């Protein structure tokens, strides 16, 4: 069975392990590139969530990895370096799952 992995800085991804996802904490872009290659070569992951900051720095590599492998690499918001792409992905996933869009500007 193919699983789900999460890669990024430790503080941003640590909580995903409680959901049963495999986490791969990295401390810099070079380490992130090497770890992403290893994860993809394992060929046991259908989806790899990657923090936006890391995804921005590895964009060229990610494009190549996705073309050459049957894996979805999805940017998600992290604690640092976000540009909004990850939150748009999360909103899209929620909309698809529950049939309605999140109102991120609502005041509670």
C-alpha cells in the first residue's frame, strides 16, 4: 500500500506524525533535495506534502521528479516562508472533500 509523506522543517511537520503520516524533517535546502530524492526512490508514497518554503527552493527538482515518477508532490503551508500556494491547496482539498469552501477571512 502506498503511503503519505511530509517533508519540511521540523517545527512545521512534526504534528503530522500524530496523523499516521511519515515525516522527514530537514534543516536546509540541500538536505531537503537529498531527502526528497530518497523518498521518491522508495516508491512507496502516493503523495508527498512539502512545506512551501522548501518547495519554492526545489521547484525545478520537483517538476522533474513529478514527470519521471508516479507521485504527487503538494505544497502545504509551513511556519515560515509561505506564499499562499499551500493554503490554496488546503482550501481546495477541503472544498473537494466537504463540498463547500472555507472562509479564511471570517471573524469568529
